[in-house]
C-alpha cells in the first residue's frame, strides 16, 4: 500500500512539472510573437518616416499573414489617449488589430534653432488564449522608433 501512495505523489509531481513547462512554453511563444509584431511596426514606421495610411496598410497586411489578434471593436480594447510620458495616441489608426502607436514631439521647450524631431512608441500585446482567463491576461511589449529630426529655424 505504501508504494501506491508514493507512486501517486510522484505522478502528481510529474503532472505539476509538465504544466509548469507548458506554461513557460506558451509564455515564450506569446512573447516572441508580440516582440516580432512590435519590431515590424517600428520597422514600417521608420521606413515611411512616420505613421500614416500607407504604414497602416503595410502593417495590417503583415499582421493578417501571421495571425495577430483582431480587435472585435466591441469596446473591450482601447488604447489610453495619452501615454505615461505624454505621448499622443495616433487617432488615424484605422487598423483592426490590437496595438497602440503614440507620437512624441521633442521640440517642446527648445529655442528656435534647436534640432527638433518626433519619435513613436509602439505597444503590442502578449496574449494567452486560454479558456476562461485568456482575455484577462494582456501584457504590453513596448518599443520606440528612432527620432526623425528636422531643423527648425
């Protein structure tokens, strides 16, 4: 009888270990997808030197190919209007995918001959498509573009 109880305990430990490994595997897959999405959006913004309609079309076509999460537009996904560092949400985001793009202006507070520019912060999200709790877990992955410089006179 002792052996049966000991075997059940070992079997429970193996099951717990498998679930922990599975959770790490799912988390790393989700993180790598969000990281890839963030980097692609940044690359497209830098290629176009700004966030415009052409950039949105390029990003959307690529996100469709990889199967990124679509925003159902039922009000459950909203980007905050202002970023924590006072970045402005790009309202022309007509995308149906769940990511946020904020624009920052570095010209504020400089004199007329200062070198000014703008940069963008992109937020993509890690999702865990697990029943019941899947929609409750949404972890942001942030990144920024280079500064697009303009010389103000």
